[in-house]
């Protein structure tokens, strides 16, 4: 099984985590929502898989390109 690192597309903060470890996610589902400049940006799963690791928590600042989660295909 391949492990895929999911990265932040913007610099901002984690507003809300919507998925939990071990949850099966379909393509297009949101793992979390980031807040940047008062905009909400979802972090979505492109190919689907099982969420194996969250590397951030709600309220934590993130930078563009930072790994925020790991998905197992």
C-alpha cells in the first residue's frame, strides 16, 4: 500500500478537522478546513484512501506545502 502525504495549499491555520484516523475517505472528501485571510479552504483527498496520520491539530498555523496528513491508498 502506498502512503501519500497530503499538503496544505495555503499559509493559514487549521480551522476544523473533519476526518478521523482510520476513516476511509472517497475522492473529493475533505480532511480538514484551513482558514486564510478569512477564507475557508478545504483540504481534500484526490484519489481516496484511509487516513493514517494527522500531523496538525485545530488552531495550529500551517505553511503552504506543509504535510498535514498521511493517506494510505
